[in-house]
C-alpha cells in the first residue's frame, strides 16, 4: 500500500529489474547453443561430412553471436560509466560555478559564446551557398533557364533561413548592432 501524499516512485522502481534473467542477448545465445548442439547430435548420428560441415558452420555462428553479445554488453557498460562520469563532472562544475562570486554567470557566458560561434558558422555557410548560386546564375544565364530558376530558389531559401538566424527569438525586428568589416 502506498501513501496518498507521496506518489513518486523510488529510483530503483523506475528502472528495469536487474534480476530479470531473460535478456535478448541471453535468449539469442541460448538459441545459438541449441542450434549448435542439434547440429552436433545430427552429425554424430548420421556420421556424414555434410552434418559435420553444418555443425562447424553453426559453431562459427555461435562464436560470432557470442562476440557480438559480449561486445555490445561491454560497450554499453563503458558508455554507462562514461555517461555517469560526465554527469558527475557537470554537476561538479555547476556547483562550483553556482557558488562562485558571479553566481554561475561564467557558465552561461561560455554557453552564449558557443551558441554565437555556431550561429556565425551557419551564417558563413549560408553566405557561401549564396556565392556559389550567384556564380551558377552567371554561368547559366541565357543558356539554361531551369538551372537559373533552381539557383534563384536556393538563394531565396538560404536568405530566408539566414534571416531567421539573425532575428531575435521573439520573432520581432532583426538584431541591431555595429557592422564589423
């Protein structure tokens, strides 16, 4: 019975049970072992070359399946450990920056700088696209109207996306500032 006042589950109750014996890897390995054993029994009973070849092939598949299952389990374990380490590092950084004299503003400023750098890189890429399409228009003007139309359409789409990157988040006026040459 649970209390009406506290409906939150403990962390252990929200994750998958650890004692669950039948994982997908275990079932797959059991099937591969069973196939190998059946192949060996049939090969021994029939005592022919084809049966032993099938047994060797099934042994190869069993070894491959074991390699994949244990490899994936190991990679999952390492990824889980790495994720926990990263979470602990981030929590430590947040607590250090949050208790400093600036109250965590250094971390926010770093994030803003990183976001601005990504935006600037996207804008640079958009301008390069416009330059390439302008060259396409110059090359195909009067020769291939379809190519010119596609280039103009690409410029329109790129300009629209670029303007979206430099507008304020509220969808209002474009960002104001000083133009740097």
